């Protein structure tokens, strides 16, 4: 994206499905409050979200069996109306509504809109799961220039118009590539911890491999770190893993919070 008049680059923030549960736990949401401040300072923000847990809950409510293949969630074509409804409908518009409480003018869209990306089917043959390739930032530019916050759901499409369930991390990487800007992975964690439970300010690829081999980084954290490492390589700059409760410190104060995953 062009950067007219040396305007500050946008901020791309990826949040997971667990963020939605946090909305009911506090009267004031740190992340949304920070987005409002960033906007007041003339800094554009794009919010990218997933919601795999909520999709699985909806499938369970409908007595629809969801399966995995080699550890990857399978999305049959017949599940896509439900997946799309939960991600691009229910959750996306819930975030738009929450933003309105903070006087944030948000617009709910998906990766399928505005020709932002083109998807190809995931090579693992797991149904309607897509791998996105960045295409056009035009829609994002129009919305940001109008002082709106695009909220992007991780539903994509291919050139023939088939809809795909896209990994939200990959959707966020795609957006950051389009805007040539930094990506933040915000979750319900303060960052990556070492063996003594101390926060690691930075992590290189070598350190990540060592900590995973030592069993220090495991399970869900290993997934997050590997996703951030992949993102850093794809974007060509460091990616921050941190807590949405530290959003002000990270995005406004530039404090040493969270973990920078180096590329």
C-alpha cells in the first residue's frame, strides 16, 4: 500500500476466538479502548479474527460431527454455510457492535470481499479449507481513508467464487502483506515464557527450535509461536505475541511487553 504524505502505517491485529469470551468479563476492554486512541492519533487499524471454537460449538449444537485429518480440522463443503455464518456473520457483527460502544466506526468484512485475496484449496485435502494469496488492498484503503476500522473474518474465496474456511493466522498475514505493515498476535497470554516463567522479550528461529525441543514451549503456545515465526518470514519483519490486556502498553507506550518473534 502506498503511504501518502508519510502517514503512519496501519496496525494489523489478529485476535483468536477466545477474545469474544473476554468481552463479558470486564467493563472496559483494553484492546478496543486502545484502538479508539490510535484512531484519534490518526493511526489506522485492521482487526482480523477467527473463531474456530465457536464454529465447533455451533456444529455440536446441530449434532454435526467435525473431524480431523492428520491433526487438521476438516471443513466439508456442506459445513461452509455454518462456518461462514458464525465467522463472517455472528462473530464479525458482534465485534462491530462492541466497537460501537467505544465510538469506533467499524465495518465488518471478510477476506473474500473486495478481491483482497485469492485462495487455493489446502493441499492436505481437508475440504473447503483455503490458503490465501494477497491480491488487492483497495477496499481496505477506502475504509481506512474514511476513518473506519475494517474487521476481517477469515472466510476467503477462489477465483471461481468458491468460499473457503481460512486459518485466521494466515488471513492476518495476508492483510499485513497487503498493507506492508507490522502484525500483532493478541491472545490471553502475556507473551512467551522461558523455563523460569520469565517473559522473553525476543525470540529468534534458533531459540524457538531449542525451546520446543527442550519442552519449554509446548502445545498451544508452540502453535502460536510457529504461526508467528511463519508470519515474520512471510511479512519480512518481526511479529509481536502479546496480551490484548497489554494493548495500550504495546501499541501506544511502546513498552517492553509481549514477545517479538524475529524474522
